[in-house]
C-alpha cells in the first residue's frame, strides 16, 4: 500500500503555501502520492480584496483545490501547515478541522500519521503552542503525531523546534530551511509507509 499524503495548508500572505509546496516536493521524491490542498478561506471577500498582499496570494493560489472531507478519507497521512494566531492555528484551518466530524465519527482519521508546521511574525510568536495544541486534536482523532523531534541536525540550525518546522514570516527560505521542511516531510512519509 502506497503512502497517500494530504498536505493541507492555510496561507494569508504565502509563507505556509511556500512551506507546503517544499514539503510536497520532498514527499513526492520520497515516493508518496501527494495532494496539495488549501483550507477554505473564511474571511469575507471584501476583507481579502482590501489588502493587496492577501488578495495577491489568493489570486496566485486560485488553482489549488480546497481540502475536503473526501480528501481526508482518501489520505493515509496528513501534513498540516497554518500560521499561528494568538498561540493557536489560524481560524481558517480550525474551521476546516471542524468540518471533519463526520469523517472522525466513523473512524476515518484514526490510525493515520500526522505532522504539522506553522509560522509567525516573530521567532517567539506562539509557534510551539500552536503545534502542541494541534497535536491534541490529532489525539482526539486517534491519529499518530509524527513530529520531527531532534532526528536531524538541521533542526538545531533552523530554530530547534522539535514539534514541527516553524518559519518566521518575512525571512528567507534558505537551503537549511528547505532541508528542515524536507526532512519533516520525508520522516512523515517513512512512518506512514511503515504503518501502511
């Protein structure tokens, strides 16, 4: 059985979209079948169009499909990436998660490995609490949290966060950053392959 990975992201200005795209390439190279999906936007259209950078990101990613419950049923592994808002995931991602009650109710999320990434405006903007609180959701699903831990030295070079890669908005996507994201994606695919 092959690894079917749903990478679900939400991105206002493009940071988490870039992270998800890097992860998707690494996961494909590791042999996974990947669906790159975005969480549906919940902000009013007028608000999105009222901010140039937000509107530009929405237009840039208009061709990326929105994640559905059916995608979550299809996948046997998940990588979730969303920005930190006040120490938890953005409301758009939480709203998507709240639509999964039907899949969860029939055990469709149980036993599947899950990893998460996030971003914030500053290096200590709540990234760790965002990831740890999301893993509590994974436990409710009966999922298996697959954090990167300290399984590669690149973790120390990119902030030392063992819960999942976290990016500071506005900083460059260096080769070390890409390596850290790629390591997390490959680790998830490896664990998912063993479970499959």
